[in-house]
């Protein structure tokens, strides 16, 4: 077959001009394809959420939430201990409740502070059901108020309710949370006993022991998701549906898992640095840094919901 004769400059230019529209069509097709559009949209929404986080003073609010949560942790457990003694006649459930609260924390964070919590719960609390529990409840509600401030700032909703109404609502959340964690602890304590009796009467159930542990973690995850839904929907001002808050909750849970694993690995290697720098305050500082990370992620989830809601509204109006 004879070789093709070389093309002139005009033929090359015409061929190039003929290829350009085809290339543009292919590029336009690829940019309009659903996976690429979804990736671009997700990236843009994430960047916008980070920008809003910075603009709304999210870093400063996260430090307030972390400190308020750490300060509210011990009063909350005092309330739990008092309620356990009042309703169940035993404070052992309070120990189980504290263990459940710290179970989601990295061991390097939960280990040191668990000793301090055990010291608080094992001390005799005189008058804890009178003025002691009232003060503990009030201080524990400050942690809820910190979360409310962060959510209101992220969602851009001004708070018009009175201070006392908000504080009473926060106290209500503390009491409901204490009763809920006690009920869950009661179930966790009874579950092994019930399972042991069941295996005793039905030995064929023995191979399914691992399912009980999986079920406990599943229930803990469900309780955490429910708590996040309640916080995002009803704690801040304004009204939101479950669809409005679901993306931020999913992102919060995923980022919490990643941050907990990374921070736990970091502490396994460099925990001694905190002891050297903060001495006896090392356990408190480790817990404070961990809570700060969790608070940043929590606020980012709310900012993500707000950006997605604005994007939906803009598309609906266009």
C-alpha cells in the first residue's frame, strides 16, 4: 500500500479545527456525567463548609464547647450516680454508665481520666440529692449551652428565647440524658445475665456469644445517632427536618471514627510529651484536646448541613 502523501499546512489546520469541537463535546460530556458532577459538588460544599466554619469563629467556639463539656462531665456523672441510687438502689450502674460514656473514646484518652472519674464516684456524696445534685445539674447544663451556641452560629439562626427558658431546656436535656444512659447501662448489666440463662437452657445458642457484643455496640451506635439527631433538630433555634441534618450527622460520625483512631495512634507514640509538659494535668489536657477535636467536627457537621440547605434553596429558586 503506497504511503500517504504529506499533508499541507492548510490540511493540518482544517483537521485540527475539525477535532476541537469533538474534543469539546467529549470534555463537556465527561464534566456533565453524574459521578464527576457529584464529586465536584461534594468538594465545593466541603470547601464552603470549612470557610463558614472559619468565618463563624468555629475554632473559638469549639474550644468553648470542649472546656464546657469537660467541666460538665463530672457534674453529669454525679447526677447519674444520684439517680442510680434513687431509682435502682445501687450506684454500680453509675460506674457502668461512666464506662459506657468513655467506651467510644480512644483508650489512651479514656484510661487516665477514668481513674479520676472512679475517684469521684466512689466518694460518699452527702446531700447529693438536695443542693449538691441541683448545682451539679446546673453546671452540667453548661455543656449543653455550649453545644447550642455552636449550632446556632453554624445554622445562622439568632436565638430569641429567654435565658431562663434555654437554661431550663438544657437542664431537661441533662436529666433525660442521665436517665437514658442509666437505662442503657441497666440493659448492658442485665444482658450478660439473661444471655447466660438462655445458653443454660438452650446450649445451641453458645456459638452466638459474639453476636451479643456486636449487638451492644450496635445499640451504642444507635443511641449516639439519636442523640445527634436530637441535638441538631431541637437544640438550636429554627426548625429542621431529618433530611436537613442527616448529611452532617453522617459526616460527624465518620470523622469522629477517623479522628479517634488517629489521635489514639498519636498518643500511643507521644503520650509522654503531655506528661512532661503538663505533669499532673496531663490526663485533663489529653481529654481537653480530644474533646476539642470532637467539637470542631461537630460544628463542621452543622456547617455542612447549613451549606447543603443553602445550595438546595438556590437550586430551587433558579
